[in-house]
């Protein structure tokens, strides 16, 4: 009877020791997963989502306006005046004014000049024709005068070699000169005569009649020069 009780007591003691050892190992194992904890519904607070952050708008500084420079005021330029040169007067085929240029001024006429026929000491058988501007504006002594005597119909010859290089312009008070050759070469039938008046055509439509010096004798060889600025230049012919 005693022997049976000891035999049963040993297995019971071994089982208890095994369980104790297992419990110790479980509590000291670091790899053992912790037991889940059930959260109480009252202690759970729903997470409030964070409000989205609005990015700051960058501040743009407007550039300073470029300084405005007032344009320089350019004085108005007046358009040049148109100058119309007068048409050269027709001297009835006397060769015009001596060149191909157009006179810049109006021609001298009986309205603005005074004409005088006078004797000269040299050369012989010559008269001097003087035209003086008695107006208040300049004028041109155009070409050579057309000259006749008394009641003659045709003008006398013009000495072409006396043609000047430029038209003679007369300001008020100035004079121009022409040489009046009275006779041609002596001998032959020259049909000479004594005259009392000298007819001077300044232009085709402007004639002046002046008295001839006493005893003025002319023949078919008479001639006249172009207007010259100096008397000495005119009397060379």
C-alpha cells in the first residue's frame, strides 16, 4: 500500500516543475508578441485632418516706369518760295540779252528808265546812248537796243562782237551805255542824211524817242552796240 502512493507522487511533481519552467521562459522571451490591448471606445478620439496650407503668394514689385523724355521741338521749316523767272523780252531779233540765261529781273522799259543820246569826243562819228534806272526797283538792260532815226522803218545793224558775258542789271540810279555808230566806211552810195530824233526800242513793245544832238549825220553804215556797264567799254566799238 505505501509503495503505490510514492509512485503516483513523482509524476505529479515532475509535471508541476515543467509548467513552471515553461512560464518562466515565456515571460523572459523578447521575441514574444505582446498581447493585444483593446482600446475603450470612449478613449478613442478621431483625428481631425489638418487644414490645407495655402502657399503664400509672392509679392511682385512693379518696376519703376521709364522716365519719359519729351521730344525736342523742331521748328517748322517753311517750304522754299517758288521763284518764277520772267521770260526774256523779245528784242525783235536783236540777239536777246547776250547769253542763254533767263533774266532774274524784269527788263528795263520806258516806264522806269530815262534815255539820252549825247555827243562824244572820241571816237569820231559816234553818239553815246545812256539808259538810267529812274524807278524804285532793279531792272535788266536786256540785249541791245533797236535804233532807228526820224521816220525810218528798219532798225540799224547791231555789232554782235560787243555782246557782254552777262545781262547788265541796273539798280535805281544806275546807268548802262551803248555806242551808236553814225556812219560806215567812207565812199560809195551811203545815202547819208542829217537826223533830228533817235528812236530807241528797249524791248519789243517799249520804245523811247529822244532828240538827236544838233548836226547828227547818219548813213546806211550806222550800227549800235549791246548795252555795257561802262561807257568806255561801249565806245570800243
